[in-house]
C-alpha cells in the first residue's frame, strides 16, 4: 500500500524533474534540505529517520534499567556514557528529520501514540547483567552493520548524522563484547548466563535487519534512491559471518543447529528467525511493547514542567530583548 502511494505521488510530479533527481542520486550527489525532491523521497526519509531516532530513544530503556545495578563503578560509568550517547544519537536524527519539514513534537507524538515504529529489538527484556553485554555485542553490532553503509546515504543531513553516530556505536559494540569476555571467562555460572543471553538475543538481533528481501516493502525503491544501501538479507548475512567467529572466540555457541560454513557462497548458512514472532512484535505484541510506550509517555508527561519552564524563559528573554530595542 505504501509503495503504491509513493508511485501514485510520483505520477503527479514532473517527469523531467524526477529524471534529473534520479540522475543526481546515480551520480552520488547529496540531496540537501532546500533541493527539490520527490514527495515520496521526503516521506520515506521522514519515516526511516524518524523510526531510527525513536529506536535510539526507546533503546535507552532496556540498558538504562541496569545503570543502578552495574557490578562495578567503572561499568556503571561506561553504561551511563553509552546510554547518554544514545540520547545524543536520537537528537542528531530528530534534527536531520526536521530539515524535511516535520517537527520533533510531531514525531514524538506519533511515537507516543504508537503510530510510528521503533526497532523491534527494544521490545525484548534485559533480564540480567549478561544481557547488557549481549545487547552491546549483538544489538549495537547489528546496528553498526546497518549504519556504516548509511553514512553514504543520499540525503546530506542523514548521512552526516550517521558519520557521528557510527563512531560512537563501535565503542558501544566493544564495551558489550568486553562484558561478554569477562562473563565467558568467569565462573561456570557467569558463563552460563552469557550463553543464556546469547540464546535469547540471537534471533531478535537477526530480526533487526528487517523482514526477508522477499517480504521487504521498501527496499527496491529505497535502494534506487540510495536511502538504503543494502538489502536486509545482505546485511543480515554479513552480521552472521562477522559474529560467528566472535562467539567462537568467547567459547559460546550460536543457538542454531543449522549453522554451517558454505564454502561456495563464502558465508554461513543459518536459520531464519521466526518471522511470525517478528510481525507480532511489530503489531505491538512483543514482551515489552506496552512497558516501553508507557515509560516513554510517562517521561514525556513528567518532563512537561521542564519544557514549559524553558519556553517561559525563552519568552521572557525575547520580551526583554524587544523592550531593549
Ligand atoms: N523493527 C521494527 N520495524 C521494522 C524492522 C525492525 N527491526 N524492520 C523492518 N521494520 C518495518 C519497516 O519499518 C516497515 O514498516 P513501515 O512500512 O510501517 O514503516 C516494514 O517493517 C517493512 O520493512 P522494510 O524492509 O520494507 O523496511 P525498510 O526498507 O525501512 O528497512 C530497516 C528496515 C532496515 C530497519 C531500515 O528502515 C533502516 O535501515 N533504518 C535505519 C536504521 C534503524 O532504524 N536502526 C534502528 C536500529 S537500533 C539503533 O539504531 C539503536 C542503537 O543504539 C542500537
């Protein structure tokens, strides 16, 4: 339906302008906020950047939950810095989306009302400290795999935001792997916790790349517009190939009986996640969907006095400046 809407919008646009726009994309010239762009391109970017920004913000919840329970002061400081980074990523991305003519309040309202999506992964719980390691290792690892190519995306403000974000994400992935190393080399119980975290988070991490290429609604058009640089399955394969040796190094087992090296394709054959579970999570039925939206709505309501205070202060300053002129 969405793809149809994009097509029908394009049918009312000037074919010459559309052709010139596509030529610019093909020549790898960045599109900037004041440039002409097809309405479908603009809407798709708002959708993708908005969902991405929401993911950064909602993604703070499962990890933020462990700041007060980190096992050492050093781990607490690292986790605190990481969670703050995610807030910063959300802000860069909301700012990039705003250049397309949507307001941050509007995007926030759509998140809070459940109209806009955020990454499926954040609807899974973090039950213990090993999960924080697995989130950094797998979730941030999957995020980087998807986001490094997005540094070359065609929309200038998005591409520039991604360059800053990727620098920080690679630190996030390493801190997660470092936690996993400590756990995997620790006591028998700690090793079991690390394995259990991998067992629970492996398939949800594979889902982060989106549905299979056959089911992906937006890939074809978005790749033509270079909003997206790779298909979902391409990136998922790269993630599996990168992560399997890392698990082996930890002495942990990827929970997939079908995992085998395929010499011909130069990558691993692996089992797909349960796609019915993925679509169910997208519909709002994951283990934490309700909690996540409740937490975001509560934070928004609790922060109303801060926003009101800032607005009143800005208004006062503006009035004082006008009076002095
Ligand atoms: N979670 C939630 N929704 C998902 C999803 C996921 N893992 N994967 C796909 N979807 C949704 C799509 O948004 C689309 O829904 P919509 O039409 O209602 O918007 C639908 O499923 C069909 O999927 P498509 O493959 O057609 O969608 P896309 O072409 O948009 O591809 C994507 C999905 C690969 C996630 C792409 O949007 C993308 O690359 N986005 C930018 C990166 C991003 O959002 N990352 C979030 C990860 S978490 C993060 O960054 C936080 C970090 O700190 C860990």
